[in-house]
């Protein structure tokens, strides 16, 4: 069975859960003997591990897509000019800007991409599908998220193969878009649901949420939890000498870093936690730097800056020892997320988590027993940090559950089952 994965490329500037899921899945599918090709869009693919892109060209080059949206002339330019705009050195410059642009101002472009061959990037859609028909001839095409659903109709019409679409956190992007484009984009996706043969959500919570918001029959959405490559994960010591509060995600206020710093400040006032340390990593771009700079200044005024580290390098090489250094991890995203790969990574290192009662967090904590759900952030963190035996018990349960149920091989077997049913 030949599978083509179409994914948004990543400049690798921050902890991107979708990118990590896609690259881990492709690598593991190949190890399982499947013939899998990864096709990146916008930017080259950053991978957390072995290369997965190979010689496959980048389609919908980020510069080209923007120009075609803004200037009608570029919708009909010759291929030689497009190749120059898609060159590695040009896309490397574009990658340096990754994550610096808010979804709020990209409504028109998002809508155009969702419109497929009816949008301003029509020639890019046709080029991609022609390349797939000539070079790959897949049995199944898997698109990384619903923001790429505009490709599905042309893929099915030309290649006559089933299309699978993953679902993970698209709602956050769509809801951030300025009116009236936000609702227009939701409507555009809903109108194209029939072009997809099977949706695959990363959690039961998100499957239910997107079924409601996109009017997808719930039995057309499978749930395949994210799995991680467990190689290299070792049990943290949890010696609490000193206790360390950790954060692993893009470092900004949207994902709750400011709330965790405020909690850290309050925890330092508690008897027995005066020597508490804070360690945060996950990358940062654009205004994220202003956020971190502001937090450093707040800590400095209180004389706490020496007890807090904000670490930019979140590569796997650095992430594994980072996780081992923690006593508890918390990413207080109060609006919730579709999954939370950082939760599984922390548990794989035997580190307990404390997460808000939102999104898929309760689903993961209940499934693993590796943490606590909070109503009171400071109170729940205090409960774990003041009780090393509790932390070790939660950490042990979490690690055992992740090894048993959330390894990448489990994700792969579940995904192969989805492909096999469609490719009969």
C-alpha cells in the first residue's frame, strides 16, 4: 500500500505538535514496511528525528502562495519563476518568519486555500495533483489537517483514491481569524466534508467537537491518539533536590506561560518550596520574545530571575534531558487543546503533569493516571510539589501507561487499520 502524506512544512522555530505527529507517523510507517511519501507545503519539513522529506519538492511555496493571493499577476507566472521563488534559499528566509504572523489577518488567504481550484492558488493545486499522478500513484492520500481540505476534491477527481484528513487544533486558527472570514472559512470546510473519505481526530474530545462544528457524522471520524517515539526517554529521578516546575510548549501567553510564572511566584512564598526552580522550553518567535522578556523583568524585580530558565533549544537532543530534570510539568492552556503531545512526553520520562480541566487534557490524564486536573492552579501544583511520594506515584503510572498505549507503534497500527479499510 502506497500512502502520500501532505503536510504543512515547518521552519522548526517552535514546538509544533502537528509537525511532530506527522514526521513521527511517517518514520514509523516506513519502519513498519509501508511505502510512504511525505509531501511538504509552504516550507521544507522540520523533523524531530530522521529526515522524512527526501527529494520531494515543496509545493505551495510560502512566498508563492502569498504573492498569488496578493497580486493577480503571480497566479499566471511561468514555472521557471515559481521555481526560483520556491528555491531553498528563498524558503529558508521565509521559514525565519514562521509563526510571526497571526491568523487574524490571514482570513482571505485561508479561505482561498480552502476553495482549492476555485481559489487564487489554483495552479498550485493542479501542479501538486499532476505531480502525484505522474510520480507517486498512491493508494491513499492523507492530508495533515482540515485547513488543507481544499485539495481533496481535485485529488479524488484525478487520482481516484480515498482521502484521509487528520483533525488537530484547527479550531484555534479558524476562530482567531477576523470576521467575516472566520465564519466563511468554517462554512468552506463544512461544504467540503464530503470530499474526504475518513477523518481521524487525535482525541475523543476533539472528534466530538469537530463533528458538531463541521456537521460531520460522528461515525466518519476515527480517534487515533498521538504516539511518540519512546527511544531515549528515561525515568526522571524526581529527587526534589531542588523541586523543578517545568513548561514545554511554544513560550507565549496564549499557551499560559505567564500564568505559570505567576503560579511559580506564589509557590515560592510557601514554606518548604522556597528553593523551587522554573524551567521552560519550546521555542519562541516574534512577539513571544516580548512575552519572555517581560516575564524575566517581572522575576528580576522580585529577585527570582536566577531561579528561572527560559531555554530556546527544544530539539529532541535537548528535550530529553530537560524532561528528566523536572519534578512536575504544567502547560496551563486554559482554553484546552486537541491533545497535548507534551503531556505524553513528560509522562514518558516519568514526570507527572498538572493540567486545566479543558480540551482533551482530562481524557489523557484519565487514560494514563499520570497527573492531576486542576481547578486551582497554585493549589494543585502545591499538592504535587509538597508530596514527592505522590509525584513519584503519578509519574510511575504515567510512564507505564504511555509505554503501553501511547508509543508511536500503537499509533501506526491504528492508522494502518484506517488505511486498510479504505484501500480495500
